[in-house]
C-alpha cells in the first residue's frame, strides 16, 4: 500500500487529501498538523472549515484509509509521498517585506522531513510558493539527507473555495512539475498514478519544476487582473451612467475574453490573489523587470482603491458622516459558501467605517464572532501566523456587534452594506427590514446581488457598484 502524508490540515491539505482517500481506497492518507485543536476538529462532527460536500467525503473515508493526527514525525517517516501544505504568508519585515513570500514554515517542514526520513521519499509542494522554491528545498533535503534520496515535485492547487470538492472531483487540470531526469520523471509518474484513479490522462499536465511553480502565480494574477479590470470599469460606469453588468455581459460574449471573473464587486479577497501577486511583483523586481512588476502592482492597487471608493460612497451618501450611526454589515467571508475571511474586502470596508466612528452590526452565516473580532482588531502580521502562535483571544471592539441573523443586524440601522454574495440575502423580506430601519434607509450593494428596482420601490436609497446612480446619489459627492 502506498502511504501518503500531508503536512498541514488547512483549506488545501484537508479537502485535497480527503478526496484522494475517497478516490484511492488502496492508498493510506494521513493529514498531520502540530495545531492540536485543528486535528481534534477534523476527527469530530464539526470540521474546522466549511466547504460544501466536504463532510460527506470525510465521513466516508475517516478511520478507513483517511486519518488525522498530530504525530507529525511518525507519519512523515512512514510515508512514500509527503505533501507539504503549510502557510506561506507575505513577509512583514526584512528583505522583501510586504511582497516576498515568507518560507519559514516551508523550510522548517523540509528540515523535519530530512531529520525523520529513513527511506526515499517524494516531497510535493502543495502550498503556493515562489518560483525556484523547489531548488532551495532540494538543497536543504540533500544536505541533510543521510544518504536518502528525495525527489521534489510541484503540484499547485487550483481550488476555488465554496466549490473545492467539485473542483477536486472534476479538475480543469492537474499540474505536476518535476526534474527532467530519470529519477524526476519516475517521481512525476508516481504522483500521476495517484491522480489517474479519477482524473483523465489528458487533464494531467506534466512540466518542469519552474513552469509548475510559476503557473500557479500566473493563474492567480490573471484571475485577479480580470476582477481589477472590471472594477476599474465600474467606477467609469458610475461616472457616465453605464451599467457595469451590461458592459460585462457584452464583453464576456467575446469568446476570446469569456464571461468568468467579470463581476464587479467591492474587491477580491481570499488567501491567494493579493499574496501571489505581491510575490510575483517581488520576483519581477529581483529579476530587474521593473515595468512588469509595476504592471502587476497596479492590480493590487486597484483592488485597494475599490474598497476605499466603496467606503467613500457610503459616508458621502449619508450626509458626509456615519459617526454614531448603525450600519448593518451583511456578509463578512470573502465569498459565499465558505467561512474563510483571509483578505476579505469586508475587513477594509469595516475598518474604514469604524474610523469614521460608525457602529457596526455584522451578520455572516458561517463566520463566528471571535473570527470577526480577530480580523478587525489584530494586525495582519498576527493573522498570518499559524493558529498556535497567534494571541489567545482578540480585543473586542466596542463599536462592533456580531448578531445571529440579518433582521437583527438591520433593525434600527441607518444603512446596509452587502459585502458577501450569500444566496439568503437575495430572499430576505426587505419590506420588513425597511420598516424597522432609520429613514432615509440606505442599501450599499458591494456584490451586485440585490434587486435594485424592487428595493427602490420599497423606499430604499440604493447604491450598487457600477450601476447607474439614483437621483439622491447623483446629488452627493462620490468622495466624502
């Protein structure tokens, strides 16, 4: 029996290994993590992450050929293939601070693998890493190998949170990069054989190491660039009376462009886009490609601008101040069908409103109160640390209340900000909500999911990103 071990039980490691275990019943899969509460959660009925379909997959395999353990060294030593799926946050200090990836946890994992291994292993990069990381990892393993042979593969994940299980069941492609040597090609084939249990051969792409590493950064950069492009257009649409949804639909019909990732919003979030683009910027700068670096830097800057623009619109529309006013925040996760808040635009919007002394009432169906308080009170450098290295509990912010449903959040509010496109927000009783709000009652739709005409008929003043402005907003400045 082939034995697989994955270091890191997070959003990538947990679901990926669960699906491998389901599709490969003759392979033993163990997911290890030094953070004990996370392992306990994976072994319970309340998994540590929310992902549609994940519960069913885990329950089918757990205890049979899928195991979760904190005994990292034991299972790494026994494994034939070791996936490394640890955090690679952006460096906060030192060379490359603010752009370069921090590979501290990756290096630590590599040294541990070298220390405990007693047999040859294939080590698979599953985390998103800078191009040429494999070379550094190879050097660490080789210099500490004690005669054991290691082959490094790059197997980046292309999952979208909220659809991760379906993405794993039917991937667009599986990318495997390795050395162009007989040993490297043999390692590629071994991993290819695992995925071949359920992925058609034509969807498994094999490349050299550097192409695989760079393809992940490039894919995220291209996707984020599309979002920033349409968001830049949304500002122009508001200024001219165009409708960004109509513009997106028109250009999306061009087969060279296509319709995906052309929805205007308050901004992109998630663990990858900003981090990977900044990493790409740093790599370009290190290679003397200043113009290329500046191009990609602008994608991130437009994303920040969109959040700032949204906050300005909220404040300016409400008589140039939200001080002491209750604002309902509907949605805090970076997208629907996940509880993940990493880089969610809701953080920037909420902090912008709090700086103007707004009182926030926040509702999200999957994000717990402690996480919201943590995101709003802690510095990003603290949030990027593994859970066991973060402060025990966040400092509660007096101006922030987290509530159990949308009706409680909106009761007595002056305005509503829709920041996540949860389906339930489309079917709320907005007449009831309007009746219980202060007047004039505002809705600021940061995801373009509301029925704007219906809301205006009820009596709301509505701002929807990139849509023609109603009379009230036309008379108000766009910037507070």
